[in-house]
């Protein structure tokens, strides 16, 4: 019996040593293992957090986000990530608001939880519901699911959210690029978030995360430790705006966020580029 345990111990040690050597030798193995660890953490942490959410809050509610946030905020220590946050005071608006931010990777969930204000739900693609325990925890957290393949259905869900935001007093977090983009720049913004803000007559609060490209790049199998700068920008008011103003509002927000992204990432702005 004792020899059996000893052999198991030796086997585990050998495996860890082998993984370490492979990680040192091959960037691809290093990347796959670190992403694998992140996914495993998400799956295991979700499985443990589901019962906590059910016991404390009884079912699907935005209040569960507080529990999820506490858990996810510990993940950064596994990957040597640091966050430098500025402008949290800008979240302190009276009542609901639309929060928009850039979306670079599945790692964004760590940055999201670093600054997430109370009573705030995210808009997510419906496919996330089918990711096992992760889908379950996201459902319990009150995430609003949209079908990106059907504009009509997505618009209907957003219109419903515009109606209930005020009564439920929730903030809604939208990734206006609509998909992940880790190029160090922004994709053109979809207009859903801005229609929502105008329909509900609530401010838009932009949040910008510096580019991950110095420490995370799937194409180059790069995933090391790193620092992420986060800035919560002043709210953009929408009182009195109509659907005719949505394009201008979208453009204004895009320009402000792009300028901030370049500044935070130490990249010269377009204006400086051309001079
Ligand atoms: C324990 C650990 C576990 C971890 C736990 C972590 C928990 C947190 C989970 C967080 C989940 C985060 C998930 C992130 C995502 O999934 S991002 C992807 C999904 N999100 C989005 O796509 C949002 C952004 N997209 C939009 O806003 C789109 O506009 C959308 C509403 C989806 C529609 O898209 P699409 O079909 O592509 O159409 P267009 O955008 O091109 O629009 C077409 C025309 O319609 C007009 N429009 C759009 N919306 C509206 C509206 N609400 N009302 C009226 N009109 C609307 C739009 O202006 C276009 O017309 P014009 O071209 O302007 O004439
Ligand atoms: C029974 C099924 C089991 C499935 C197991 C799947 C396990 C998944 C495990 C961990 C994943 C962690 C994900 C954390 C949440 C990430 C949310 C996110 O970033 O979604 C991407 C979405 O914004 C945009 O998607 P696309 O860029 O358009 O694509």
C-alpha cells in the first residue's frame, strides 16, 4: 500500500517535471497549458460557485455577480497579471447606464471582474450557455443572451432590456465590437449598445483596457505575465438624443475609446502618426 502511494507520488513529480521542461522548450506547449489552466480554473471555479449562488441568492439574479466577482478576482495571481485601474468614480452615476468596453480575449473576464460595479449584467452570445458549468454560472449571474445570427431577435432582446433597465436599476455591460479582437486596435462598433442607451435615455460609460499584445498573442503562442491598464472614462450623456443621433454617438464613443486605447498601450495616435 505504502509503495503504491510512493509510486503515485513519483509519477506525479515526473509528470510535473516533464511539463515544466516542455513549457520551457516549446512556446506552443507553454501557451496551450496556460490557456488550458485558465479554462480548467473557469470550469472548476464555476462548479464550486454554482452551489454558493443557489444557497445565497436562490437562483438567476444579478446579485450572484458579487460572488462570481470575488472568485474570478483571484485568477490573476495564477497568471502573474496585474491591473492598474483609474476612474472608478465615473461609475457613480445615478441609476442605470450602459457600459461599453474593448474585448480582446476570453481572459477579459478577469479584467471585467476587476472593475465590475454592483447591479451590472453583461450582454453575451447565446452559445456561452452551452459551456457546461461556465454556462450555468453565467446564466445564474443574470447575463442577457443574444442570438448574433438573428439581428431581429437580438434587437428584440435589447429593446426589452431598454424597458426593464430602469425598473430593475441595473447597468448593462456591452462589448460593442461584438467579438474578440486582439490586434491592439478596435473593430468598428456595432450600434446595439448605443440604441439601447438612447432608448433608455441613460448615459454610456466607456471602459478601456490597454492592449494585451505585449504579453498575450495566440498567433505567436505568447502568454506571459503582464500589466493591464484600465481606465473608466467619464459618462457620455444621452438625454434628449433620438434614434437619429445613434450613429454620431457610436462614432464619438469609438474615437474616445480608440484614443484612450492607444494612449494606455503606449502607441502613437493616428494624428501623431501622420504628422
Ligand atoms: C467562475 C468563473 C466563470 C466566468 C464567469 C464570467 C461571467 C461574465 C460573463 C460575461 C460574458 C461576456 C460575453 C461577451 C460576448 O459574448 S461578446 C459577443 C456578444 N455581444 C454583442 O454582440 C454585443 C454587441 N453587438 C450589438 O450590439 C449588435 O448591434 C446586435 C444587437 C447584436 C445586432 O448585431 P447584428 O445582427 O450584427 O446587426 P448590426 O449591429 O449590424 O445592426 C443592424 C442594424 O440594426 C440596427 N440596430 C441594432 N441594434 C438595434 C436596436 N437595439 N434597436 C434598433 N436598431 C438597432 C443597427 O443600427 C443597424 O442599422 P443601420 O446599419 O444603422 O441602419
Ligand atoms: C458540456 C459542454 C462543455 C464545454 C466546455 C467548455 C469549457 C469552456 C471553459 C472555459 C472558457 C472560459 C470562458 C469564460 C467566459 C468567456 C466569455 C467570452 O469571452 O466569450 C467570447 C465572446 O465574447 C465572443 O466570442 P467570439 O470571439 O465571437 O467567438
